[in-house]
C-alpha cells in the first residue's frame, strides 16, 4: 500500500536519530503513565529518551512531576524548532 507524501508534516529543524534495538519492546516496558503521555506527545519520542527524562525527574516516586518535566522539555523543543523554522524556512 502506498501512502501519500507527507513532506509538510515532516519538516523540522530538530535532528532525527535512529536507535538500535527493538523500540516496540522498549516502549512496552515503559510505565503505563509514561506510555499514556507518549501517545499524546506532539513529537516522536524514542522510548529511551522518554525513559531517561522520566527516571531523572523521579517518575517512579512522583509520576506527575516527571510528566510535567516531559511536557516542559517537549515545549522547549517545539519552541526551538519553531524559531529555527522561522529563521530558516527552507531548512
């Protein structure tokens, strides 16, 4: 099945990274609250990146604080991307 080109949806100044390993298995191993947050995230987070922030923000003991931190990080990344796209629209 062919999918239409979605070039407009994929334009971003943020660097893309690929990670080795089984990302679906990594995603399935995440805490339920974190998986729920990732489903609604505006950016395509890797399970490893999300888990790293989750753990550093104390997600095991204070999940709401960790989710707030993830939201703040995502907002900062979106703001950075928006600024770069305005300065360099063809990037």
